[in-house]
């Protein structure tokens, strides 16, 4: 019902002379869908000008049927590619989340971090948090219900407490208690976004190497 109402409104805007891009923006609708509506609108306008000529009507109806089939295939392919891209993006964020939390779990008891390393780790977590929000269309009702988002917020708050009143050259000793460690361990069991997401071994190894280059906490 909502799509029909949007389509009707789109036809009205086309009649007023508005182009596809402008209609897409005003109705907050995918431009591919609006393009289909525009083609259908143009076909209907063409039918109006035929004045009942049977041959022309039959020819145009055949063209309409062929056009609709082609556009339907194009539309389905577009959405399939879009869904695949979204799944890939979700997988990459979930992988980064698990690698950051794994690294923290392995270096949170009896390790000393430099002030700069802690700040950088916090920044990486906040960046990931923002990326998760983008995936959810900046809709709080979507991202706030995700375990991954809530766990990031919780870890960031914990780390920010550790750097309060600290300075650039300070060393910060990490000695998380058992509840904190359990928090990190539980986080690694999370499978978010309601999708079956698999992490490629090559991606995991590449990220591990990256973290080892950027962070080097030492035992104390």
C-alpha cells in the first residue's frame, strides 16, 4: 500500500515536470525504483495520445510487457548486488569487532600500555561504532539493539576511565578483573545483524598483523 501511494505521488511530481533524481530525493526512494515509475508514467502518457488506434495500442502493450520484464530483472539484480555488498560490509565490521576484542582480552591483565596506544584503541572502537551506525542507517532503534554496538560502547567507557588524568608520556597498567574478562569473552560469541557471517582466514590474518604493528603492550 505504501509503495502504491509513493508511486502515485511520483506520477504527480512527473506531471509537474520534476526529474527522476529530484523525485527520488523528495520521496526518499531508491532512484532505480523511481526510474521504473518514470518509464511507466511515460508509457501511460503515450497511451493517452493514441486515440484508440488498435494496432498502435497492441504494439505499445507488447513493448510495455517486454519493458517491464527487463526492468524487473534489472531491479532484482540491483537489489541482489546491494544485499551482497551490505552482507560483505557487515562481515568486515563484525570481523574487526572480534579482532579488537580478542586483542584486548589477550592484553588486559598484567600488561602496560602507553597512553597513545590506549587513545588509539579507543578511536578505533569509536570509528567502528560509527560505521555500525551507518550500516543501520543512523537509526537508533536499529543499532542500539545490536550486541556489537552496546559492547563497543561499554568497552570505550571502561577504557576512557583508565586514561582520565593521564598524559601523553604516561604508562597505563591494565589489570581487568574477572568480570571484565568475562565481558570480553562473551563478546566474542556474538553473531549480530541476523545474518550468517563467515570470516575469511586471509582477512583474519591480515587484521591480526595490523593490530600487532599498531599496538605493543608489554608484560609487567
